[in-house]
């Protein structure tokens, strides 16, 4: 098991390194001149001074080595070109938790509600409950999250004035974004849980459990649940990782000061140091969560734990 | 004659499928005595497994029709299990009647320790503490001859070989020392050498626990050494039954003969080709009128395709449903042993 | 067995000719067996019997027809700006109303839909071709080739999808090509893994081993055995991917990285409509309705297909 984790981490570091390198060269080599956009009206000489300050006058390769050195030695993700004095580290420090809170809260709802609905739907296969749940799932999957967000905003906030339209800080501000974020996920977890449960309940060992004299409740609790959740656990990995990347739109719509909000802003501002810094940080979060989930997966499914351990 | 602990009367089971209603079991009667082994033999799809699952009450509720109106009964110690509620059935399953299945690779829960799986039925049916259940489970695992039982208790099914898993499966089924064990093709998925070991084990445990066993199989070879009585099923009906000797040496139904001929024998002449029965069992959605075996029977007569033959009894234990035993039947070319007369 | 009053075995009144032997005459083994349909005929039969799936197919057909004949019916140009006709509600003149620049929304929805569906199909095609090719090579070759390809897949699969798309769209500029490239860059990994998995599984199956033992060459095995057996799962994947890409495009257009004006798409229209939500909700409603209907039809078709292809999931 330790060896497996070690290998996984080594591989992740390689992935991160490649992402960082690729991002740097792609973004640094992208069309558009951020300095010209920011201080285009200044005289050429003044622009050159600013360019020199950010090291933009040096070749890309050299800037790359400087950047990587700073990143690895001091954990410096870079300073914004557009907003003087503001660094990617500031954004990461103050805004990561905002995105994480919304994302994790939404994920929690997605998983718990999704698993329960999927289980109920599968265990009542063909009955009205099943049809209703399946209908709602299809509906929820077919509606983009920004449409949900708009609808919620329009009715709950604008028409009925139950919650604020946007803003951030208090508990009531969580309602709309979390709900809009959770709906699509609930639908897909329900869908996967349903099909996973259906395939588990047709397994031979469920017949064995019934033949032992397990009541229906016990069969579900002791035999169905754990086995049907295994494929769901694999989905949670990328989902946790995607929390930060998936909230771009919602953060923008509800003006939530999260990572995604600043990332989209950086992209539209062509703030290239910010983009590079945040991208690398996103990748770090993403790859890191994948590893955590891989390890968790081993805890849930003994087959993986043992075979991977033996290798 | 010893006590009949299980009696199945006029059992009809049908399934609703998307193609129509499939009549899997069409009027089956039999009994099981204390401590004996009854073998139910037939090709796949003849209704053996459905019959055994019906006894356990394990058929899917949603699409199964068991004809209680036509007088179907499954009597266990004289009580009709078909009238039992689901709750009452859970008390019977695993404690009084147990079942083991064909494929040991898939019939154990992959995410539960072997020990826990054995303990589960003890904890459900007996009011004992966990430590006591653990002790009993360990004894069970030793009883089915799994070496290092103590360590094995903590392992998962994927760490067991096929034969070991079937042993564990037997331990699960017998944990509460049931009166009846239904073994559904217990050796089909195993290697030949392991097959004999598992059959011997079932035989030994049967004597030790004084259980009655219903052995469901398609392989007459497996049956010969362990069964007391055999009944042969075809297309949802019992076509012949008798003691082991009667079935092997005095068989009276052409289908029994076909089954026996397709078992390779030690003394089979090299030049002889192994007999193979042509065709497949009939479509049970529209079962043929008359004898369902008629289309595949080399001795088939006009009447076979028109009406179903009633039972002819040859001895206290042997009976058969075949028109060949009618006084007017054309017995030309039949083996001498098959030309029998009713005792009634 | 229950004793009957009258046992027909002792009934001597039965006519003699009933006992004439017929053997297995007139009924060969094949006749006795169940009638079997070919695999695809069976799949089609099951698909057809699924009313929802059939509804999805018809719905998709209607949506596509509308997209192509819509502008002809309305007789308007999707780029024509009429400053005096801003933000009109739906009427007999403007069926879906007009947008904030006075353009006919109905025509724009139709034209935008073509682009959305076109992008969805292009991405799926790229994803499928690359994915199937890589998967097939990895699965069939095995060994070192398989190892390297799977490592690459694992690497790409580990990349945060959305960020890659954002960066690539930014770097390559906003064009249809960059959009399709960016969206399919990471998507083919899933297809490749799936195809490889299927091939490995089927390769081990007895009938393929048998075909190989009988001297069938690799090409024949691929065409005769692997293709028909992997087609099913690939088809489901395709029907599920098209709406996924339409969704992604809508998403990218929404954050301003999608198609560039004056071209438009459902996502771009929805994004524009969202700005006007508080006052002119219909501007968001119509593009969303079309997205939802298209998604719905693809999902119903995909679900129907996977049900039809998997007999285990049916009773």
C-alpha cells in the first residue's frame, strides 16, 4: 500500500511539473500584450521600465527558470501584472476557502441526496417512485447549471425576495449558489447509484444473503450499500478535484469572491502571471484530491487494498 | 418409513417476461425425508433451480406467479411455506432450510470478511453474543476443512480459491445447522478434482448434522455416489423418479436414457462416440401440448404430440410419465430394460 | 404425484394409429429450439419497444428540422439589427421576440442551434476517431505500446479539463477550430480507455481465441468479432457525448470563451439572455428551451440504447 501511494505521488509530481511547464509556455507565448493593455497610453520608455520590472524583457525560457525557482523555493505563485502589489498567493490565501466552502457543501448535498435517491429508485424499480425520480433526474441533467442558477435567482431572489440576489458573507448568501451547484450533481449521482444498485441486487451474493435469512433492510444495509457505493467513490475523486474548477460560472453569476471568480477575471484581463499561478494551484488541488481519493478507494474496496499492497 | 420433512405439491411457477409468460415449472410433486439425499436432474432451463428457489421463497416477487389457487403447496413439517409472510420466511431461511449456489466466485459478498459472512446467519437466527457467534463460525470453518481457519476468518473472498470459496459457502449455509440443505449445482463451476472433494464434504456433513439434502444438478455422474433417490425433470415437469439403482439400471423414460448415455463411462469403447441428445428444451412460453420431450424422442409416437401421459408406477419408489408404457405402445427397438409394466 | 381418477395410461380405448411411431421426423433440432433474432435486430426491437427512447428520436428529428427550415419560415436574417425593435416580447411578427439589438430571436436560435449541434458533432467525431484509434492500437498491440499509450491517457486524464479548455481557447484565439480542439483534447481519453478495455475483454473470450486458432487473421477478427461487439458501447458513448459537448460549448460561451460574434450559439444566446433576465426573461427562456429539448432527446436515445444493448438490465 505504501509503495502504491509513493508511486502515485511521484507520478502526480511529474504531472504537475508538466502542467506548470506547459501552462507557462502557452500563456507566456499567447497573443496579446498585457502591458500594452494596461499602460498603453504611457510613453514607450515608461512601458519598458514596467516590462523590465516583470521581467518581460527577458526571453521566455529565462523567465520560466526564474518563475520555477521562486515557486519551488518560496512557494511564490507570481504577482499580478494588472493590479500592482496583488499576488496570486493573496488570491489563493483569501479566496480558496470561499470556493471550497461552496463546493464542499454542494458536493455533500450531491452525494448524500444522490445516493439516497438512487437507492430508493433502484429498490423500487418500476414503481411510481422510481418513475418520478428518473423523470426528475433526466430533467435535471438536461438543464445547464447556469439556467438553474438564473431560475433560482429570478424566482427565489428577484420575484419572491426570499434570499439576496447576490453578495457574500452571510449564511443566506449560500442558498442560491449551493442549490444551483448541487442540482446537476444530485441528478448524476442518483443516476449512477441507481444503475450500480440495480447491478448489485442482481448479483449472486445478494441471493446468498437472502438465503441466509437476512431481512430486506439488512440485505440493503449490509450487502447492497457498500458494494453499490464503490463505483460512486471513484466518481467523488474527480468531483472533489472539480469543485474549484466547476464553480467558475456560479461565482461569476452570484458575485462570490472565490477562486473561479478571480480566475475568470484574470483570463479576461489577460493577467498572465495570475493565470499561470492560479492554473498551477488549480492543478495542484486537482491532482492532490485525486490521490486522496485513490487512497480512500483502497479503504472501501478490500480487493484494491490487498492487491495494490502486494505489488 | 421416516418422517417427510418437506413436501412439494402441484407446484406451478411462471414468469412474466417481455416476450410473454414463461411456464418454468408445470406441476411438480415430490417429498423429502429426514436425512436423505434427493437429486433433481435435468438439462439447464428445465426448472430445477426455479423449484429450489421457490422452496426458499427467493423468486423475484415482481414477475413471478406461483399458482396457489391451483393448490400449489410447499409443506415444511406440514406447514405451507407459500402462506408464510416474508418475515416468517426470513426465520426459516438460513436456519431451517439453507441453500448453496453454483458459482462460488460470485455468491460471496466481495466486500465482507469470510468470518463475518458466516457469523451473519448465526447472529440473525440465534440469540447469541458476537464472541459466541465468532466461535461457532470458526468451528464451522474448521468443519468444512479450511486450513488456518482463524486467519481465514479475517480474509475476503477474493483471497480464496474456487474450491475454498465453495467450502466457505457451505460453512455459511450450514452455520445454523439447518434441517434441509438445497445444493444448486454445487460443483458445476469447480475443477473435476475439487468436485469430488466438495461432494464428499457435503456427504460427510449431512451425516454429521443429520440433514436432508436436495441436490440439483445436470450431471448424473455427480449423483451416483451420493444420492438416495433421483428425479428427472424435463421442461418444468418430473418425467421419471426412482432410487439411484432404479434410475441407473432400470430407467424407463427415453429422456433418462439420453441423460445416462451422455455421461462418459470408464468402460466406453474407444470407437464408440459419446451420445449427444439433439435439439434443445422447448420454449416454455408456448409449451407444446402433449409430452414436451416428444420432438426430440426417437421413439416418439403420434399420441406423444397430442396429450400428456399420466404416471405409470413400476415399484414403490419408481414411476414414469411416458406413452411407451401404454399397453398399445410401439416398443420395437426399445432396449429390453425399458419395456416395463405397471404394478397397479 | 397426484393420483387421478382416470389414468390415461390404462385407457385402452385410444385409437391404435395414435401409437404409430413418428420419432423426430419433421422436427429437426433447430426447429425445436427457440427462434433467435440477430443481435442488431434484437437491439432495434428492444429500442423500438421503449416509448421514451422513440420519443427522444422523434424529438431530435423535429429539433434538427426546425433548425434548418426555421430561418426560411421566419424569412429574417439572424444578423439584421433593427434598433427600433429592441427587446420585443414574442409576437406573430417575432415568434420568440427580439434581443437587445432588435434581432429576431427565433432566427438566431435556429442559426445558433446549428452551430451548437455542429460543434457537438465535430467534437464527438474527433473524440471518437482519436479515442477508438488509440484504444484499438493499445488493446490489440499490448506490451510496450499499450503501456506508453495508457500512460499518456492517464496523464491527460489527470489534467483539470476545464482549465485546459480555458487556457487553450485563450492561447489559440477564439475560433471554431480552437474550440473543437480544446474540448476534444481531453475527451478522447475516456473513449480510448473504454475501447481498449472492451478489446482486452473480448480478446480473451473463447470465440475469439477459437477464431484465432482456426487461422483467422487480425483484420478479420477485428471486422468480424471486435467491431460488432464494441460498437454497442461506443454508440451509447457517442449519443451521450454530443449533448455533453453542446453543454460545454454553452458553458464556454457563457464565460465569454465560446463562438465569436456575430456568429452565435445556444450558449452565447443564453449568456446574453441572462443579462436581461430580470426584465425580459423570454430572451433566456427560448435558447434554454432548445438546449433542454436537445439534451433530453439525446439522453432518452442514449438511455434507450444502453438498455437495449444490455439485456441484463431488462427483465
